[in-house]
């Protein structure tokens, strides 16, 4: 099955894009790591959202979700690890190694992917991976290190421990009620650099160094330049025009990932524009057939 539009991100931009596309009767799939936008929920009070005076972030997030649910929109709770341009469609790889096809893509993943480590880009695909499920088989009976920004990734580390001979786990969050298996060694330190020869084989931390055969970096979302090969960047943001178009035909971006200011109302507006641009793109393809 090929969707009309795949949306990556379930914050204000992604949800608004999904709502607009649903109203326009498009077949969509929406990917998000959580059922609500954590960034919105944690806001104490929002005062610049038109029509909603001094609304707590948690209440605004609930309204976003209620609106989406009223239209039958579901959030597929999967991380997208790769997006491949296949000519007239896109192929998206999920963290569970599922492949999803869509004619168009809207990237609304926010800017929570963090700064890449020194050597990360160099060794991506050569000892560095963003997907444990996808690449675990490559490290059978080998030593791997997992760098995680979220407790939800502990299951991925457990899965790796069934394949690898040794798993180091570096949490970049405060651990509570850990679900890690006893065989996994937890190292509370700050990763600085990935080094090696033809392949990555060492992780340099603030206080020590780890020799390992593979390094899995499990963030909330993948840096866009690594996520979508060939995407044009403007610093840490995806470069877009006024219609939220990227340099890749059929690929659009909206919200924080498309640049400052990081405002909820701005993100929602851009999500709407990206959706309408995707509709125009789909119509253009249809008219050529």
C-alpha cells in the first residue's frame, strides 16, 4: 500500500498537516514518538495562540489530540530512521525495520535530535547506526554501545543484548525504574567523539574510552541530513521556501525543523501550508497521468 502523504512528527506542525490532509480526503500516515507533543505539554502557560487566552500547555496538547481524534487520525508510534527518495515516491524505514511507501513526505520532527557527535556523520553506516532492530544482526557476538536520550529505548538495548556478546548503555537522561537486563552495563558519562579506521571502533567519553564494534545512537528523532540523503540544510534546520518546499520534489518541512521562531502557532501554520503544498503536488502528479 502506498500512502498519499507520510508525516514525520506529531507536534503542532505534524498534527495540523494531518488534519488539513484528512479534510482534503488524502490517505495519510502520521508517525510520532508520543501521543502528544511533550514540548507543548510542558509549557506552563501559552499566551500567543489566537483565540485561546492564557492556556496551559497540557490543555492545548489535549485540544490538539481531540481535534485529530475527531477526524479519525491515528499516530503510529514509531521512529523513522531513514527516508529514501525513490523517484516518484518515498520509502520510509521505521525503527522496527518496516518499510512504508508514500508519494509525498512532510517532515515535522522538531529540533530535539540534538547536536551530532564528532565522527558520527563520518561513521554512519560504518559502525554507527540509528536503528537497533535494523542492524542488530550485523553485531552478532560483538561488543556494542548504546547511547540513548529516552527511557523508551531501553527495550532496544535489551534486544541488542540477545545478539551481541556485550552491551554498554549510556543514558543521556535521568534513569528511574530501569527496564534494562542485568547483563547490560550502564555507564553514566558524556559521549564526546566516535573514532576508528575504516569502521568506528571507539567511543571517547568525558572520563574514559570504550572499545566496541558498533555504536547505536537512539535519539527521539534522527538529524535530518542523515534521515533524508540529499536534503538541503540551513544550519541545523531544513531549508524551505515560503510554501514549505524542500530541494527534494514531493518533500516538505514544517515547524521547528524549518527554522525559528520556535512558536506553536507558527508551527501549526506551517503545517497547514505544507499540507496544502503536498495536495498541489499530488494533483500535479495526477494531472500528468
